[in-house]
C-alpha cells in the first residue's frame, strides 16, 4: 500500500527547470564578471586571453587607491558607531521583560530597513546641505554619519538575537557574587555577547562598504567611495578594470559574510 | 532565642507580582527567624512562594512591605552585591565562558581579595567539593552532578553568612540526589554556614533539616523541627503534605467524635463544642490490625501495596472512608477480609482545616 507522502515542492512539475533557471540568472552574470576580470584585451565583451593586467592597473590607479581608502575609513568608522549604538539599543530592549511600546521601539530601530533608500538619501542630502551652509564643514563626517545610521539595524539584529538566547540568571548570579552592575556587565554580559557584537560589526561593515545610493547623494565633490567611483567609470568607458575591482570586492564581502555565519552559528 | 542567635529575620514580608489577571500575592505577611548555623528548609507545593522568599533574602526582589534583617542589620534596601549572602541557583547559572576555577574565584575577585588569597581559597574549596581535577574545565564539559558541585563551590567560596539553595538537587537523578543530600549536610557541618534550602520534596526536607518551614499560598503554615512537624502538624494541609496520613471526619457529641461509619472516638485535646465538625488524623504506622470486633474501628481490606521493607494495607470503613495502615513483615490479610483497627489514644489528633 502506498503511504501518503508529505507535500514537497521538489516534486512539483518544472521544479528542476525553475531551479536551474534561478541559479543561472543569479550566478551566470557574476561568473562572467569574474572571468572577464582576467581578460587580456581592452574589452569587457571580447576575450583576449588570460591576464592579470587589469588587477595590476587597478592596483596602480591612484583614484582607485584613494576611493578604496575612503571606503574603508567610512566603513570602519560607520560600523564602529553603528555597533556601539546597536549594542546599547539591544541591551535596552532585551534585558527586561516585555514593556509598553516595545514594538514601536523595534520599528524605530529598524526604520532604515523599511524606508525607501532613495527617500532617506534625499532627506539626508537636504538635511546635510543646510548644515554645510551653516558650518562650512565639508569633510567625511557626513558620509560616516549617514552610513552609521543605515547600518544600525544590521548590527542590531545579530546582537539582539545573541542577548535573547542568553540566560538572565547569569547576571543575577554575578550580582549575587558581589559584582556591581558595571562589573557584572564587563565580566559576564560583554564577554558572552562578544560574538554577537563581532557579527553585527561585520555585517555593518559589509553593508557600508557597498552602499551606492545614499553615498552618491551625500558625498561632496572628490569624495568618491569605491562603489561610486566604479559607477562613474562604467558611465564613461567600461574596461575590465571595473571587473577586477568588483571581483576583489566580491571576495572581501564573501569572506566577511562567511566569518559572520561562522560566528553566529556558535551557540550562546 | 536571643537576638544574637538570628542569622536572618523576616518581618511581615509581603510581595505581589502584577499579572494580567490582577496582582498575584506571592508572599502574604511572612515572619520568620532563621538561626545562625542551622539547616533551614522551606517546604511547600509549587507556586507557594518559596523562591520569592529566597529572592527577597538575596536581594533580587524588594518586599512591598516588611523588613529583612541579616544578623540584626536591616538589609531590606541593600542591592544583592552588598549582601553577604550567596545563592545556589536551580539552573546552576555557571558562567559558561569561565573555567571551573575562575567561576569559583569570581566572588572573591569581585570582593577585591588579593590574588594569592583567592588562589588558596579556590584550591581549598575545590578540595572541599572534591573537584580538584576539574579546575580547568569549562562548565559545559561537566556532568550535571559536577556542575552542581561547582555551583555550590562558587557560592561557598566567599564564605557568605547565609547560603541560599533553591531546589539545587531537583535536576539530579535519585541516586545522585541522595549522594548530594549527604554531601550538602557534610558541607554545612564543615563550614558552619547557615543554609536556607528550598524543596518541594517532603522526604528531603525531613531528612536534611534542623528546622522546616511549611508554606502554602504565600503563607507560612508551620515552623519547627522535622519530628515536631511530622508528629504535631498544626492543620490538615501540613498533615497531608508531610508524610502519609488518614483523615476521619466526624461530629462532636457528648465529648466523643462520632464518625459516619458508626464508631465513636475519644476527642483528643479536651471536649469539643457539641455538634462541631471535627477532622481527626492518625498516621498509617500507628494503626494495628486485629481480629474483627477487637478494635476501635471496623474495616474491610481492599488492597495490599508492597514497597521495599513494608506494605501499605488500604482499607475502607463501612461508610466507604478510605484508611491506610502500614504493616511491617509478617502475616498480611487477604483483600476482602474484615479487620478491627486499633491505635494508642495519643496517636489520634484533631486538626483545623
Ligand atoms: N516574576 C513574576 N511575575 C509574576 N508572577 C510571579 C513571578 N514570580 C513568581 N510569580 C508568582 O508568584 C507565586 C510564587 O512563586 P514562587 O516562584 O515563589 O513559587 P515557588 O514556591 O518557588 O514554586 P516552585 O516550587 O514551582 O518553584 C506563583 O504564583 C508565581 O506564579
Ligand atoms: Mg521556585
């Protein structure tokens, strides 16, 4: 007698074809991009033999160097600010029972995930330009603050998840063993929270590193980050140099995200 | 008892928790004095307020009313880190990122003791709980019983005035639990620290304690040594909760208690008011089985239940009231047999409800 088998999407007609098409659309363009970064010719479409010359070109390009440095500085500063803010927010929202307005607070913290990015970009542009006029300051501070703002929810989520899986009794035990609230935090909460904080910081760093829209609106002249520089290049003349930069960016992001998953998978 | 004798004094403590269905009264006007160096046990069914009372002593909760004194000093408003009281948590709450030795050293470090003193004390405590070999392990590399010992060691290391233990043995299997019961008694004896122990296992309470406080619904019902609580329960709840017992309900007439089954029993403790409803209790081990007609009560045997060294003989009086006698080795009656039940007059007690 045939036993009733549980429903499985894998047995629907066309499942395999659909899966194949999805993978193709997702990965074929990226594969092409990576392959053509090793192109020996000057074209992004005509193969001219294997070569690392575009990596060399990008490496020696002063503009690329400058944009890379700027991207890294912004991402480090912004993810630092966002991680500290997110850690405090997570401690404030989890180290107690349910409280009135909890959902509202979650919504406020996660606002950057919900508001259309272009709207935030326009709002920041207008907001910052009035400050620029008032103060005359035109440095990287605006970009750092803007990035920090949209990085907060990405840092917040893994930290909150970690805190929620942490036993509140541990802090009670620390207090019982003569730890002041600050020492209980430093000696018990913080070390146990560290993997969550590291994960949040890595995620925020990656998110900041590849932002285009908000950066494009907020940056002053001569403040290109790596992604906005690439966008500018492609608009003019596309060379495999952009492929090479993209491939490196891809490798860095994949490495950081793998680390992120490794850290968050370790149980509390 | 003199004032100097008191380790912990709780004066008219009241505690309510808010809940969706209105406030829950976890403690209702509890007053209690725990003596220095004694093994005191709080016993009661789930939800009766035992943990709440411990948390009040530890400082994790503040009472809505009443005061808490530690060796004569009012500590009601002190935070937990300023009370020389340590807790063994039911879940152990060992710090997972610290080794066994670092867990045990935690309290001493927080107190700012010199490193050399802390090291010596940790070694001494590890020896006391017989865990010398495990000093460098992480808590998740230990068995449940070993974690239990570390939790104990960690709480004992700063030499608190009072040690609070919230059902510390409930997660252990029976054999390990018996072993840890002896271990706890030994530790209490060797350290001389006042232990306040929480359990809902009446056998554990009776075997381990110098004194027991029986709680119900946020109120203390009776406080006294195990023998006294067992032999002289103040009400029906305590009699029922501690050990096994029989209840016989009747009406007072002419100085005797008349049972619905027909028999009349002498009213213990003086003549009750005429017509009053009285509950009598008699422990199973005080009942003797005789031939029919030779006793104060007549009953029919329903079932014999053996347990190890003895048996419980379940019977019914003629009106159906169940009654149990404990029988040691010897001839057991057959189910269905008629028996006469006898007991010493002193074995019978009258109870309030
Ligand atoms: N944080 C809390 N919020 C609301 N109600 C609580 C809280 N803690 C305890 N209570 C309630 O207070 C009462 C006493 O709880 P407590 O934990 O002291 O009982 P207990 O005797 O320790 O029970 P158990 O043997 O199950 O551990 C219970 O009715 C419980 O539901
Ligand atoms: Mg409890």
